[in-house]
C-alpha cells in the first residue's frame, strides 16, 4: 500500500527550529517529486515546498523562503523539512504529498495524515 | 506570482442539486488546474487534473471545465458524502498555488 507517514511536529517557541520527516512506503520513492503542504487551524491549504526526484531542484513559497529547507534521502525513502526562525504563523498541520506520476511535478495523489507544528511562547 | 480565487466561499445545497464552484487565476494557466476535495477531518483527495480529467476512482458526478483563467467544478447531483471543502490548484509553474477553498454543505 502506498503510504506517507509524517513525524517530528511538536510545540516550539518563536525563533525555534524543527525538522519534520516523512517516511514513504509502497512506491519507488526516488521516481517522484515530493511536496510539503501545510494547513493552519481552520484555514485552507498552503503549498510550502517541493523537491524533484533526485533532489536537484527545490522550490519554496515566499512565506518560508530562507527559513525552511526541503531535502530527501532516497536510500531511506524519506523526505525532510528543516525549519528555522519559526513564527507563530507557521503553526499548522504539515502534510507531505507525492505527485501523481514520475513525469508530473506539481499535483499530488497521495497525502500523509500530517504532523502538527505549534509555534507559541 | 499567479493568484487563485474561488467563489463562492461557501454554499448550502440540497441532496440531488447541481453544484458549481468557480476558480479564477489572475493570469492564464491554460488547463494546468487541479481540484481537490477535503472532507472534515480528512486529508485532501485529488479529484481532477488538467482542468477536466477525472482522477482514478472519482465518481462521474464530478466534472471540471475551463481553460485560461476561468474554471469550474461541477457536482451533477450532490450527495451527502460530498460535504467537504474543495480547492483548486494551479500548476502551470511553481509555486503550485491553491485557491482559498469552497465549503459545500447540505441544506
């Protein structure tokens, strides 16, 4: 079964750092571009970042550029999001998601259940 | 960056009604548009890509249309299990921005 499982979300103070992980199961992880998408409590979906299948290209939303770094380890079938300089507005449920097929970069067919990041003093 | 808007932001309709949601891009995106459904407490689910192509397993009462800047998602006969928030997403280039969502509920 194709599955994504996020972890690493905790409560941190503003200015803090955090590393989210996403473990992938049931598909050839290194064939697919991967994304992070977040959803603040009671709000809509906000795209955060993507990384191409070999890690050669990364893209970030303006709201996180310079503070977040996306990476992957294809040997471990894992996706990561390193977060620095956290702000209260980064509080959200963070989903990792895979794209539909190897030749598609942008729309996603499998989502994890998410991991919750809370930024508060 | 291209901005996405959706209307209405919420709607109530009766079971069996035809429901139409509109998504508009601030610039033309050809047919590089996807629709997602997010039921309460669940993760988003891909419904449609390429503006009108139904994703595998999606019921045929869902359909999409449009090109350029204006797009629609139609539910031909609303069912109770369709209660959800619907998001459009443009993907002609990065960032693959989501629209703000349309919440659909039963009257």
